[in-house]
């Protein structure tokens, strides 16, 4: 007995692996089948089934069915000229499980026990958290298995002629979900045939789980004696998981067997109630009444607090299916059209449970993606976004940037970019951060919204002047790793105006920018190089954007602050805030592009270091940035064309006045155009 239980114990606990071959060991389903009313829940076949005559005197029927046939007592006489009984039907019983196969299966499962327990302990360690995805998935799988086992048995158990469309559906799911763990070891094979009947099958199906559960309880109590409290709790938890898995595995077949005891019928004028599952049993007999009472105690429902929603939806679906069965009984003659529609409706009702599980599995990753795309950063730091009055003042703009480069988390609400926040493989990101010693941060400029400003600090082996001279070349190469096209529209002594077209990934609509770059050298040797979108100067370049199918982005700022430190090194602080426009994935894309901006700047360390080594060495200067065509530059920037542009529109003249105001606030005279170069 011990060896047999060990095999069953291992086989039941790993029932998910058994499902791959269990259909080939299928046994007879309990309950009434409208086409095969004499089926028994037995793995062994009985060649001779009891028959009862419809005669009150108990006369033997003159219509004798042969081996494997069933005679309906309502029609005891031959109905055909050949003397055959129309109600004698082929049972088409499956072969079942032979006794030698049962013993062989039991012995074959013995080697699996040790391997199962070793792997089970490893799984317990990996899934110690009750919220682990594997545990949640296992719970859903158990509920779905039980639900579809019940659904597949409803047509045969209720003796209701459901629509053909729905019966085809239940037949299909029965081939997948309808397996019986108790049937794998058929007790009927070890009993004398005279002792085996429906009652024997009933007792085997209902009492065997109780006996196995009690044995599992005794084994648990015995093994816990020599364990410390922690190991004892682990053992109890694992055995409870085994118990729950076993009960879910056999719940459908056991419940069906218990409910079957209540199904009886009468024939014609005969008032005797015959048991549908075994026509040789009188439902009014004392023995059958006792089994009905026993069936009530065998129906023991229980519910775990987890997955209540799925369990409730499954219950509602079963209820609606039962309601449909009642409607079918009330209206026995269904039209073909109504029958098809009702069958399709029942299939939809039963598949909603599976759809709910699929939606539940997908809900969490979808929610994570949406949350990632719309991640918000909330802080109450005093330094917020750039004020409107700073928009047209270069001095105030640079003061704001200077303060932002020096700010900390308490002043500006900076949030560090951890390894998990960077896009790409985390191992490579960590290696890159360790190698560069870069410290990256980001924040929401308004204090409540998406992350829109990013900052990175790192040190390079080059002096500040060398780095500043190389920054011009960054615009040629620094393209957010997705490519860009750069043109200089106009330039002066310490500023230049640039048009940049950006190629975005994922086949998104392309963007372009028109920004002005300012360079300031401060006391102490600091150098600030800042860029921001040109306001009111380049509205005419929108025509170029429209013609090329590009969307104008807003570069709020992209700034370098170069601070010399000892040893001819430079600490670089880089800030970026760019609005790509659009919606949906743009929030995530904005953060992704900002990270690429930061990474691209940090990766310029080698270029800065090589430039420092070339100091004093005569070499060819790098090629300049492409220049806008002269006519296009004049059209895009009428203020730089001077009096030559006499056909300026009202918008162009407003742009000229806006440009003069900017120059005035920056400390330039209206007639000081010596540093202006028209390209």
C-alpha cells in the first residue's frame, strides 16, 4: 500500500505533467449519456448489463439485445420485420485500463517521486512570495480546469439535449480538460465482478480522495516530528499545495458522480423510478436512498480568498448554462435557427471565462506599459520651470541654466536615474555607468507631471577650452543615435542659429528644430554653451517642415556647463529639455531620447581626451557644418537680410522687431551688426 500511495502521491502532485498522456487512459464518464444510458464509471468492462422488463409482472422481454446492447423497457417487442429492436443501441465503450496496465503505471511512477520532491523544493524557494506570477497562474489554471471539466459533463449529466453546436464545443473541451486521476488506478480491476456496480464506482470515486488525504495528513504529521519550526512550516505548505492540487484535479469527476445519484426516470405507465446510470437499480429502494444521503455529504464546496473574481465568473457561467438547460426542457421542440443561436450563445458564455483569464494575464504588462509611458514625477522643490519673462532674455536664460546645473534634489527635485531606468540591457548599462562614473538625474520641471528635464555630470581628461572648441563638432555627431541633418542658418561672434532635422525610430513622424546656440565665458574659467528654440525668428522655416513632412519640436534648452578642475580636467554638466510634440508613446519616447542625449554626450569623453592630446599639433580643421542656401536663409531670417528684403510680409517685419528686442535685452545696439554674418 505504501508504494502504491507514493506513486499516486507523486502523480497527483505533478498533475500538470500528467495531462500530456492522460487522455489516452480515459475512463468512462459517470452519469447519463442520452445516447449511451448504461455507461458506468469503471475502468473495466462488463459484457453483460442488467435489463428490466416494462411488464408489471416482471416478464422477460421478448426483444433480446445482444452483447454490448441496451434494451429500453418502454419497447419490449421487436419493431422491425427482421425482429430487431430499434432501441437496442451500440454502446461503443472504450477499452478502459487493464489491470496489468494499472500495475505497470503504478510501478513506472515510482522513480518520479524523488525527482519531483527535489524540483518541488527548488520551486518553493523561487516562489516563496504568494504574489509570484507562477502561483497566480497555477491558481487560474486550477480554476479553469475544474470549470471546463464541469462544463464538459453538463450535457451528459443533466440529460438535456443541448444544441448540436454547443455539444460539439463541450466534446472538444472534454478531450482537453476531462481527465480523472482516480481512474488512473482502477479499483474495479481488483474486485470480483459480482461485487462491482454503480455503488462500487461511487464509493471508489468519493472515498478514495478522503483516504488519500488522510494518508497525506498522517505522513505530514510524522515527517514534522524531526524538523525545526521553519522546515515544518515549509513541509506543511508543500503538502497543502499537494492537497489543493489533488482536490482540484478530481473535483469535477467526484461532483459528477455525487450528483448522478439524484437522476432517475420513469417509462410509460410504469410508476417505478429507474436510476439513469444503472437501470437495474430502483431509486425508491432503501439502499439508493442511503446513497443519496451519502452524496449530500460528499458535496463539500470550499473557496479560497484568492482569485475570487475568476471563481465568481465561472459560477455565473455555469449558472447560465444550467438556466439554458431548463429553458430547453421547457421548450423541447427547438427550431433549427433558435437551436444554433442558443448554442452559439452558450459557447460565448463559457469562453468568456477563458477570455477573462487572458485579459487578466495581459492586464498587468499592459498597465505597466501605460504607466511607463505616462510616468509622473511630483515634487515641491522651489526651482520650477523657466518663467515666461526668461523666454526672450539671453542673460536671464543663462542665469536660470547656471542655477539649474548647481541645484540639488532639495532645490530642484532631481531624481536619480538608476540602472533600471535606463533603456537597454541592465548589465551593460551598469558596466557603462561604472566605467564613465556618470551621474544622471531627471525631474519634472513643473513639479507635477511627466519627466521632461534631464541632467548628467561626468569628468573628462581635457581642459575646458579644448572641450568648448570641440562642442561645435558635437552637433555633427550627436544625433540621439537615430540620425539627424544639421544646417547653420546664421551665426555671429558668440552665437549661431541652427536648423536640425531629426529622424525618430519606430517609423514615427520626423521632427525638426530651429534653435539658437549661445556661448558665455564666465569669471573663474567656467564656460556655458546653451541652445534653445528660436522664438519669433524662424516661422518661415515651417514651410520647410511642412514640405518635408516634419513636425516642429520645441527645444526648451540643451546646455553644457564646463567647469575646470585640478589636473587639467573638466567637469561637464549637461542639461536637456526637449518637447517632441505628439501624444501616446511620445511621453516614453521623450524619456528614451533624453537618455540617448545624455549617453551620447558622455560618450564624447574619448573625443575630448583625444582633442586635448592634439593641442599644439598642426592638423586640418574639422569640416564646418553645412550652410543653408543664401536665398533660403534670407527668406527664413529677414532680419539678417537687412534692407535688401523689401518685400517682407507683416509677419516678417514682426520677426525683425522681435529680433531687435532680443538683441537689445542681450545688450546689443540696434545698429551693431558687425558680428552678424548673412549666409
